[in-house]
C-alpha cells in the first residue's frame, strides 16, 4: 500500500535536523504546558524527591533520562519524527488515571498519570519510530514516580528474621516482639526507615539502568536485577545486626549514631559497588555499541497528523480531566456544626490516661473527638471519631502519616493483630513502656470497612458516581494491663456502642 506523504511533514528527509527542530520545539512547549496544567502534582513530585530520604534517588532520574537520549543522538537524527494520533490513547489513559487518583486521594495514581501523559505527548508528537528508538528512556521515566513504600512491612519482617539468628549466633541475649528487638542494655525498633525499603527501591532503579546499558542478553539482565534486589536486602539485615551487636558491646547511643552515618554515606555506596563488581565479568555490551539500528525505523507510519495539531490535541485531551475533577470536587456533605461522643450503655465518661497520651492524627478532619469510657470495674477504653464532609488533597481519611500513628510519634507499631469486632487491630507501644491495642473502622459513603485500599475505592466511587461524600474514622483503643484480656474489653465496649456504621452516620449528621 502506498501512503501519500505531504511535503509539510516529510520533506525533511534531506534535512532531518530541521524536522527534529520543529517537533522538538512543539514537544517542549506541550511538556511545559502539561507541567503547568498539573503544577500541583509536578510540585508535589519535586517536593517528595527533595525532602524524602526514600525517594531522593528520583532527583537523578531526569538527568539520567537526558543522558540516555543524548547517548542515542547520532542514531536519532537518522529517524524522522512524525506526529501519530493513535498515541493520544496513552495521553487519555494517563489523564484518566490521574482523575482516578485525584478522586480517590491516591497520590501515586496522580503522579503516574502525569508521567504517562508526558510519555504520551512524546509518542504522539514524535511518532512510533522515534518511540521505538527511545523505548528504554520512555519506560525508565516511570522511576520518576515515587513508589514502593508498600514493601516496608514485608522488609521489616525479613530484617527481623535475619537479625535474630545472627544475634543468637554471636551470643547476644535478644528477644523479639513484632518489630521490637530487646537486648539487656536497650531495645531497637526495626522501623519502616530501617526496613531497607529505600535501599531496595533505589537499587531497582539503579539495576534497571545498568541492566540496559551494560547487558544485551535478557537472561543476564534478569540475573543482574535479581542480584540488585537480593544483595541490598541481605546487606540491610547485616547492617541491622551490626548496629544491635555494636550496641551490645558499647551503648545504644554510640551504635545508632554511627549507624546513621555509615548507612547514609558509606554503606549504600559499598553495596552499589559490590553489585557492579558481581555483574562486571558478565557485561556483554561494549560501551561504543549502537543502542539501536536506525535503518529498521524508516517505515512511514500510518495515521499521521501535523505535529502542531498533535500538540493541540494532547493539551485538549489532558485538560478534560482537571475540568472533570473540578466538577466533581464541589460535592460535599453538610455536617452538623457540633458533634459529640455517644452515650454508651454501661460505660461512663472519665478522664484520659496520663501514662502516655495517645490520639489518632487527622489534621484535615472537619470534626474530631476523643474521650475515655470506664465500666466501673476497672476496664477503660478510648473512643476517637474523625469526620470529613468530603475528601481532597490534604483532607484525606487515609494518607501517609495520619490515622493511628502520626509521623515521628512517640508511639510505634509493634505488629498487626487479627481483626477484632470487624475492625483492623494494631498493637502499639510508647516509652515506659506503655502498650495499647487499637481497633479501626472507616465509613465512606455507604461502605463500612477497615481496609485502607477499600477506603480509596469507596472514595473513588462516591466522588465519580455520587452518593454520600462524608468519610468517618472510628477508633476504639485500650491500654494493655497485666491480667486483663484487652481483646475482651474492646469487644465488650464495641458491642455496647452498637453498629459502627450507625455511630459514624450519626457523627456525620445522618440518621438523626
């Protein structure tokens, strides 16, 4: 089949640089316009890269992307850019993903959607041939998105499982309770920051780059990626053991102070060097080998359009989703001006605990109350209720650093417990030590759940499909006392309190 090619788009065969200049200028303008249109999310990404120790490596991804493109510059100039309208589907998919993230309060989805829209703009304006030439840089751009924090609980458990046998092997009388490791002269929390997740996340990005640049064989690439994940996990377990063992020999203060310096500045670099050293002898790509063959990317694509029109369509499609979000954002539940904690049969209000103050953290809530109840026989529980008329950025029922534990709280999670009375249960501790059990429920729209992911899905459904917009968190907590069955106390209070969905609805001004 012969395709007619107008001179305006393809007469640059003898002048490839001129064609590239036009398309590159249009792409630059469209990319800047997208970043301005979604400036809140672009700014949020930059803030996370700059302030988060877990995602500080993302600061290097953009320069790496520029270097990867520069690596291909000679071959790229031999491939004509041609605007290609089917790639607008990628822009639309990214925009819809952004909308879902905005409606459900999932920052990961918004950030991923923005990156996909930028990728879609590249493919739309430069065409499928250039996209194939830039396939790895385009895919590597996904590492601009902060992701992987969900690995932390699993890696905490792995670190504890590695550390305890080593401590016993070296004669340290250590005991473990969840993520707390106790030795005679102190105790250590294998916290999220100590799980090695930030190390693994950075090493995955690093390993993917090395696997592409230094290997041709897919088998060797897969093996190197496995090494890039396994070695830092093992190294982090050895680091945790070394820190606790050093504390056993000296003091907790000396060991932990040295650990932060060594881990932050030396240990990470040594493990990166070790991973490269392991893979070095199997590198099978010469530094001067061409990345791709431009002669295989000369077929004129079907369904082309003018580059300027392509840029306009990219921006038009992308703009639909913030407009849609704005139309949805106006829905909010009318809340009572004042709320109060319920009366609970058989339980009376009493003073809060003075052993170690605890309160869930909901800075964006429209209403928040917490109070203590006693049954007169020595059993006491705390009831906390947070009410949101609607959710948006900064006013979310479930988000990082909110809920049972705030960031940098004196309270730390020991472990998760089996569900209790239909809610998710957690055991936490504060210096003293003082232990608590906390049971949590969430009410979003017409859904009652204790699952964070279900909260996001229910929020998404309420925002996009209508229905009650209010969101409520209910927590019942009790201090752990010697000889007292804490589970039984919480269950007894929850039974007297009544159905949690009715409690939440009443707090939000419904069913009055």
